[in-house]
C-alpha cells in the first residue's frame, strides 16, 4: 500500500520542470502556428481552424496516414511474434546467454542515420552485398530506387533488423523471471509445450510485452531518420511515411501553419492509440 | 546441439550481415568500392580510419556525441531517481495522470518539434552547446528512466524504508547509502536505455547544434553531401559509432535481462 503523502510533488518537481520546459514550450509554439497564416517575413494572420479542416480533408494526408498505418501494423505483426519466438528459443543460462544478448543488442545502439546509410550500402544493386546477391546470384530483379514494392520490403526488413532485438530482450527478461518449479509442475501434469507457453510463459511475459508493444508502436509511428536516409520517401511517394511528409511540408515548402496543424493531428492519433493499448493491456491488473 | 538453438543463431547471422558489409566497406578504397562487387577487401587499407583519427572535424564529432550523451544520462538519472521513488512509495494528488503525461512525451514525433526546439534553445542562449542537446533529450529519456526505475523500486519491500527510519537514518542518508545501492541493477538498466536513446537520436541533436557541439552522426551526413560520396570514409565513421554502444552493453550484459525481470515493469 502506498501512503498518501503530498511530499511526492516535491520529489517529482525536477522531472516536472525539465520535461515541461521541453514539452510545453514547443507544444505551445506548434499550437500557435497551427491557427495562423504566415508569409515568411514574420507577419502572422489568424486563420482559426482552417488548416485543421484542410488537412483532415486532404488526400495527401490520408495517403501518408494510410502508408504509416500499413507500416506500423506490418512491423508489429512481424516483430512481436518473432521476438517472442527467438526469446523462447534462447538458452536460459550458461556462457552463451551474454554473448547472444550483446550481439542482439548491437542494432539498437547504432545511430539511426547510420542504420539507414548502412542498409543503403547493403542493398545497392551492383555493389551491395544483398543487392548483388539478389540480382546476380539468385537472379531476382531488385532495385529499390525504382520499384516501390522492393522499397517497401526493404524498409520493413530494415525495421525488423533494427528493432526485433528490443522485443527479444524484453520477452527474455519476462521468461527468466519464471521460477523453475513452475516448469516442473507442468511436467508432472504432462502439459504440452503449447499449454506451458499459453498458461505459464505468456502470462508472465504480459507486462514486458505491454512495454514492447507500446514502445514499438510509438517509435514506429514516429519513425523518420531511417527510411528518410534509406529511400528519401521514394520512389515517388511510395515510402513517404507521416513524419517524412510532415518535414517536407514544414521545411521543404515552409508552410508552418499546415505543418503545425498536421503535427497536432498526428500527435493526437498517437496519443489516442497508445492510450487504447495501455488501457486494454493493463485492464486485468487492477 | 538442439534444433531450436538454430533460431537465435540464424537471427544473429541476419543481424551481423549488414554490419559485416559496413566493416568490409570501411577497409576498402573508394576505387575498389565503386569499381565493382567484392566480398572481402582486395586492397586492404586503413586510410579511412586514419582520416577520422587525424582530422579534428571527425574526432571532435565523437567527443561531442559522447559528452552530451553522458551529460544527458546523468541529468536523467539524477532527476528520475527521486521522482520514481515518489511514484513508487507515495500517493499524491494527480500522481496517475502525471505518470501518463510523462509517458505521452515519448509519443511526440521529434520531427514535429525540431523547429520549435531550435527557437526555444536559441532564445535562452543555449544553441550549439552540449547542454542544449543533453536537456532536449531529457524529453524522451526522463519518462523512460522514471518508468524503469519505478518498477525496480516497487519490487523493494517497504520494510526496508521503515527499518531505516527506526534505525535513525535521515531520509537523505537512507536514500543514498541504502536505497539506491539496493536497486543498482535498475540504475544500470535505466542508464543503458538513456545512453542508447540519446546516442542514436540525430534529428534534435542536429537541429540544436552547428559547430561547437556537432554530433558525429551529423558530421557524417554533412560530409556525405559535400565531399562527393566517399563511401569508405562514411563506412569507417559508421563502424566507429557502433563501438561506444558495444562497450556500454558489455558492462550491463548481466543486468539487462535480469534487471527487467526484477522490475515490476
């Protein structure tokens, strides 16, 4: 039981100040822009909710949002089960455990633009290892700078490469917290591998999986640097995810008002979906 | 060897392939890279690395990155420790809302805030300093650190706090000499994640710096556009960005899995 103690606020104050400084001031700036029109020379005109209406009706936004959702759903469907499966297959103790963990964590620690550049080099059709193998050894016609489908596959494989390890680490942490006695009891009862997974391992992994799904959702929905460096959003607009489109509007065309309105809509969607996940996945706890 | 061991092995091979290619590229000359496909460097060279270690633009990039990342890790942990303690031990007005609000800051797309961040840090005179990047990265690292530490602290029985008071410890002394050591695995895990997310982030770091605090990753993108396309040099710089992370993960390797399991996360 936690005691009621308003001194808690004092303890939270430093965090509150630091985060509020970084969160509230920029957020208010964005809100401020989102209701105004600017012509670049520091003149602003009040336009009310016009940008919001325009964006919610614009086909460009719908298309980017559609691509973004397709991307996020695809990588969640691949990364979560794959991560759990790899964690289940890993050894539980011994020399190989730290070796596996260190090697698996490597992709997580590479700066995001290096990840993009690395996959770019890796997939170049004539001089990249993957591109060369596909084209000249396996005879598959592969060029992601021209073929939108190939670009999509590449962006998704890159994300799976980059982030599945996070799911593995978290699931593995959940798995090794299960006492040996649980497995012995299951063995005595003659439980199948599936029922061990379903009734012992999965419930124990629930909390860490909640974190994994939430983190992967938030980060993949906000993804920018890696696909931008890898494909630049192309060919055409085929891999222009929400953030990439947003930066194009904000910095490319310098349309601050519409860009700000777009970011607020974007933020609201992320917030709503995360809250939904959070509530659904922690529902049984309280 | 059991067949199921193949799963992690194949996965690790898949992870290492692009990294191998980056390394192979870093030991090749530009001519060899552009001249055609070769699985191993034919004309092995260390020139790419030599350039990085001798030109100040390059090696200062590494110092800058390491400096602001370490600063951010320290600030995040120092601020997050008491906050996590409050969330774990006390109930106060608005605590649940505050906790979720903290988490929402991880959801804000960094691309959205790039321009306002630039304006904010310019107006307080911190633009192009290490402190600016370290503070900006608190936006997503502090919530994560609070989240992780709160889990660990909640797994420490409350009797520990009570016994310490009975023994006459002041709160400060108890917190620093008894409580923090008892969750050092959690501090290790939180430090690892702060380091990791600050090290890999580029968009804000690049927006908030120009010359004096320019991170290595930004040096790489600017060189890519200005000096033609020196793939070998870029590959060498890329390989060197993996190393600090690899060192950190080596130190926390035993905590990383155990740590999360203990936490109430």
